[in-house]
C-alpha cells in the first residue's frame, strides 16, 4: 500500500507544534526530536537516545531531563519582564525566584540558580527540608531567598541564620501567629530578617487550582490581620524590616483577566501600606503563570489564554497604573513562577508491552443450523451489516447480546456457544463503528462504543508514580510515540499501567478542541519495541508521585544537546531497586535474605527441593532484590 502519511500529519495530529512551545519536533525519520531552546535549528532524536540507553543496559521507564530547556525558560521569563519594564518605563526592577516545591531535584535547582545569576534569580522554600536544601545551594547573596509556608521555631531559626550569613532572606508571615514567633526569635538571636506578609485576596485563580486562593484560602492575612501585624512589628521595632507584600492565588491560572484582577487588588493593598510611610519595597505576585499543556491556547484546565510576555506586561502595567493612581512609588516585582519554568524540561519514556483488545476476529463460517438461535442471530447481524443498516444492526446486536447473557445465566447456553456469540457481537460492533466513522456519525452510542472498543495498550509505568496529577486531579499531559511518526497511526487506544489498580490507566488525552478519550497509536509489531513519551512532566510530578504497588522512582538520564543536534548523556541516576522500595515499607534486605535462607534450608531438609535448586532459588531472590521494579522489555 502506498504510504501517504507524512510527518507533518503527525505533528498536527498530536499537536506537537502547539503544546511543544518550540522544544519538540519530528524529524524525517519520523522520530520525536527535542530542542534545547525555542530557536534551535536542530534537536536531539529521542528514539536514538532511548536506543542508546537500552543498548547500554538501561531499563525503562526512564525520565529524560534536558537541563538546557530549564535555562531557556529562565531566560525567557526574565527577558519578558525586562522587556515589559523597559516598555512601561517602570521605575523599579524584577526579581524572579524558583519555588523549590515545583521540582526539588538538586541538579534542576542548581542549574536554574546558576543560569539565573545574571538575573539575580533566587529561590522560594515552603518547608524545613526545602529550606535546608536551599541553604546548601550556591547562588548569589543578592538573590531573594523567600521563606513561605507554615513555620515553627526551628524553621524560623534556620531562616534567621541564613540571613545572618548574608543571604537575602525574606520570612513571609503566612499565618497570624508567625509574626510573634519571628519577633521573639529575632530578639533572641539578635538577627533582624527581612519580613513579608502574605495577604489574602478576594481574587481567585482559575482552573484546577482555583481553591488555593480567595478569602477563605488556607494561607495569608486578612486586611485586619495585616494591620494588626504592622502594629505588632511597630511595637517591637521591626517595622523597618517589613519589605514585601506577597500573594499567591493558585497554580496554572488559565485566564489572564484573573491575573489582572488579583494584581489590581494586591497593588491597592501595597499602595495603602506604602502610604502609611512604611518602607515596603517588593510586591510578590506568587506563582500561577500557567503552561499550555494541550496547545489550545484557551482558558481550559490544561491550557492558558496568554503568553509569558502577556503575563509580564499585565503584571507590570497593572502595578504601575494602580501605584500611579495611589501616588506611591512602584515596587520591585517578584514572581514565584515554577510550573512555567520547569514543566518542559523533562519527560518519561517507556515501552508498550502488549495490548488488551475487544477486537475479535471472526471467520465467515456459518455457525450452523444446529447452533442456538441467539448465536445464529448474532452471526447474521454481523454478516448482513452494511453502510445502510449499521445503526439498526448495532442496536439489534445489543439486544441479542443481552438475550445471550440471560440465556447463559439461566443455564441454556454452553460456554462455547457464549464465546461464539460474543465474538460475533464484537465483530458486529467493529463493523458498525467503521461505518459510523466513515459517516462521521455523532450518535452518542457510537461514542461510547468507540471508547469501549479502543485497545488498551499496556504501558510499562505507574501512573501513581510518574504523573500522579493525572490520577489525582485529572491534569492532562501530552503523550506521543517517539518513533513511527512517518506512519499513519491506525489504532485507537487508551493506556493501562502495570499497577494492580483499575485507576492505573490513562483514558483522557489532550486535544485542541476537547479532551480525547482515546489516542491514535500505531499497530504493535512483533519483536519491535513501541515507545511512548509522556511530556512536560518537569513541574510537580517528580515528588508528588507515590509508591503504589512499590514501583518506586524511575531511572533518569540527563541529556545535553549540541547545535548540530548531536547529544551526550551527561548523567544517569538509578531508579529504585526492589530492596530500596521494600525498605520504605520497613523491610530490611538482610532480614529478608536470612528468612529466605531459612525457608530454603527447611525445604531442602524436607526433600522438597534439592540442594542445588535451593541455591538457585536463593541466588535468584538476591538478584531480584537488586533489580529494577518495573517490567523488563518484553
Ligand atoms: C506560595 C507559592 N508560590 C509559588 C508557587 C508556584 O506556582 P506555579 O508553579 O504555578 O508557578 C506555589 C504553588 O502552588 C505556591 O504555593
């Protein structure tokens, strides 16, 4: 058959040029390509990277990180704000910080801070472990070091010490009681930190994280509490340390008007505080800068209806306008954008191990006059189903199927007859669906049928570990084959993972118009691995995952890409082995081996196995404990 499919069609079908933001493309060989920055001419061939890793003995799934993409994102974010500030003739500066909660990986954070030096790019922490990590990282002392989240005395003391050694630490009061702790510890250690106040806005974000903000949000101070906090600081001679007003209305804000609204409200609060004579200098607009996961550029949950430049312009111009109206100097602007910085830089690749299908093949053979009526009827439905009668035939087949189930339950049908009837039923469905697709039939029945008949591709991963936000809150990520993109994908499929959990599946996929309940994939070929990538996993997914079924962390490889598209794997990190994950559940390797040795000895003594067999079992057990938790490649 003539191959009419072109890679361009794959680019379109999977929306690569829309969600890929310039970091993804397809080469002439039909392989997915990753580019180190949005303007790069050449990119690295993902299939070749995976082939090399597999040849070197690496097992799948594997997370691939592209640190240069992180660098590109930091540059873009900072340059967009520089541009907006220049254009608006804004009288103060911009300082970004990376919120460590988005990706705590040391290589990721250190790379971001290093590339961000030219921009005084700083860090935001929200817990004691994150604070400890940040204190041990190298970055400029001028860069902001913002401490958010609920804090106890230990948290505040460490933050004070970080400030004492010269870091520009801002301790943000997230809850009323914290101000008293900060004051008392500051007096105790004679260290005066910079202080921020998180304010509770009426404005809320949009999309899946809408409940993070608003007047009943978990964090922040109301207007009355802000005034009390100011008084308390004044009474304790710490008011001159109040330098920042902060807010965060939630991640992935899908609509730019929500950003504008929140910034208006916060800029008003800032101005009123400033008008009282307090030398407050920074307005921190938090995170929320969203990412277009589905490429639709709409305010849908998986997208955003604005660009980074539009976001920067909105923040800068809005603050300027409000401060002009209120006749106060404009503040330095801080953002805590994490998702937009980290999302693109990593993806996970794994192999499809097989498929589960309803796709029963039937032969033309008449089941015979002797077969039960229901079997004959279903055979005839299948045989006579045409483009003209496919709707009625499908409905009739449904009725017959129900009859068949009743007959079987009443004991009037053998298992063999039931099997034959089922096969003709599904074959009729398949035929009817084919005609429905040709006629672009919008009948709901066929929508449902098409979902039921989609193949289930068994993908070697755990949804709970690799992209838990899909399972937890229905966040969508682009999923795409990394090869065969010069070939028409002829199959409709959903993905099932390898956990023993019926929630361990992916049956929602990005689409420009809607959300797809199945994805177009290629026919699986014997002895030919089929690889899929789940892209844009760099924000939140690394640590939000869990250990369901004890699959544990995936292997990791970091890839540096050169101008001509060649690449090097600069670092590899082992995934969890079985002993590791068992350790998380309080098993210790030595104890397990000892118990197993004892059981084997008892079996040998009881002549259940030979001594040689016992040795083999023990050696196998030890080897298993050291092996990767995921399935081997077929
Ligand atoms: C206080 C704070 N700042 C920043 C962020 C990062 O937000 P985003 O990843 O949407 O930029 C978060 C995450 O929700 C947050 O809670």
